[in-house]
C-alpha cells in the first residue's frame, strides 16, 4: 500500500546598478559544495561552448535540499526527478553560457534539522543561491538562514510569503490565490453555503485561516460558512465530524488536508452518502499517483486546484505559456515521469534561476540574482506568466489557478482561469 504524507504540499539593485554589475563580472570561481563535506568550485573560463558535443566549460552547480526520503518523499521524489530532467535538457541545448549545469541534490530526510545542517554547510562555502524544497515547516527553517547579502533561496513550498525585498522567493500560486479560485468556482455554480473540513496540522490550520480571510473580502459577501469541522491527520474515521457537516446541509465543501488523510475523509463521505456533495481538496492533492491509489472512493464531484502545468496544452490559450507547458510535459514523459505540482514548482524555480545566470553571468552574486528575479515581466513558465517586483516574490496571480476533476485516469479541466466557469459548463 502506498502511504502519502500527512503534511501539506506550497537590499534591491536598480536597473542601472544591474547594468554596471554585468560589465564587472570576472572569470572568478563560483563557490559551491557537493552534497558531501568537500567543496566544489565552478569557474567561468570562456563562456563559449564546444561546436561539437555539449557545453565544455566548468560546471555551474545548482544546489537543492529536498525530501528524497522520509514521510515527505512523495514530494521530494518528483522534485528531484524534475531537476534531473531539466539538467539533461539544459546540457543538451548548450548549457549555461557554455557551462554545463550540475544539479546537486541533498536529502534532508524530511527533517528540519538535517535541512538546516545541509544549507548551513553550503552557506559556509559561499553558495550564492539554492533551491529549498520540502513542506512548509521544514522550508521555513532554511529560509531563516538567508541574510540581506544572501544566499538567494527559492522556496519550493507555496505556503511561504516572502517579505518585500528579501532573499526569499516562493514557488507556485499562494494559498490565498488558491482559495479565491475555489470560491470563484463555487460562486459560478451558485453554491454559496459551504462547509470546511480541515486537519489540525499546520497545513490545515493555515488553509482554514486563508479561507476565513478570503470569505471576509467584499467580493465573497454572498458566501456563507455553514459548518467547520476538524480532525487529526492520524484519525482513521471522521464520520462524526462529517455527520455534523451533513446536518448543516451545505451546497459544497472544501477539504483542506493532503495525502492519506484525504482518503480518510473520502471514505467517510462515501459511508454517509455525501459522495455527491461537490468538494474541493487542496492543491497538495494534485497527484495522479494519489488519485489512482484512492481509486473508487474518489467522487465524481471532487475538484483539485491545479495549474496549466498538468493540463493538456490543447486546453490552454495559445501562446508562450502553452508552448512552455507542452515542452515540459514532453520532456517529463520521455523520462517516464508525470507533470505533478512538485515537478512544476521545481521546474519553474530552476528555470528562472538559469535565466538569471544566462542574463547576468555564471558568477552572479546573490544580490545580482535578486535584482534580476524581482524584475521579471511576462516571463512564461509552466505555472503561468511571471511578473515580479520588490514586493511580489511569487509572480503569479489567481488567474493562474484552474480547477480540475478526476475521471478515473487523468485530471480533466473543470474551470477557466481563476475558477471562472468554462463556456461549456457555465451555469
């Protein structure tokens, strides 16, 4: 039996300063270290690639601390696979300014202490940037290590809300944007009396807090929370809580938990005759493997917030995002992998950082990377179009969130951007 994690998946330089910095980049060593105790160094020598074969310069190392083992490995595994596919693709297409990309993945074993130890070692070696990928609580411990001088940390968990001008970026759409799309979808169907079933862990508490905050916005004044029940992620039966929700007679429900606990809720809904209650589970459940595992207990009216990355390109508007998604899915498929949320979060974060190095140079400092990253304008990714600023270290919008249903084999588009109705299903 497959067991899924109980934790949820989620100084500024101006343009003139950046231009000066570009002219001052020298062919000096890019400090880095491997996943072990010894340091490695990447040196920019010529910036040109061989005319025969792949890139010939010294490697540019991209460090990533991921949950490869432990209870959160379901997330770390997809992140690691995506990085390996991207590494191969980048090197097959010339590398980074003639230098091969070398992905260094370190396993935090799904613990904050190990994650901090690994990141501290890299920081002591002067690493200018890193990917930080696990669940929210673990990621926050690493994010706290960043100073105004670096390193630049791309947090792959969407629950992080970076401070303006900080060295932290957050991947994917935010929890607030996800909830807004959920409620937009409910409103479009006329389902205004809603219930919430949430777990008592940090993910469930944080999710419900966002639901409360969004419901308080004037745009959602017509919507009413008729019941809210909680449960522990270790519970094997939640029919008592679901009975209370059933008695409140909601028109729809949000289930905020991820992995195995979602299966517990779905089993309870089936036993109480609630399988026809339209429900949205949080985006941490955007996993083909998970849906296949739950099998027959997945109701036909269960929806999952996801993004363009896991949708058929034909369902997306034509343009650069559609092309980026098609390429992403093709590369993953060739490697025998699926376009999961974790894979997409990692792909966009790493791709944007590679874009920074190609623009600035492989010896870019953390401050130079930050200056570039918080000035993105209409840069396509698999999640959507990125537009960042000093105050916006995420770059996506509510319009980058879609709702999909599960048809037993794959996710099927159920909404337009931001939870808006599809033309074929409006009403």
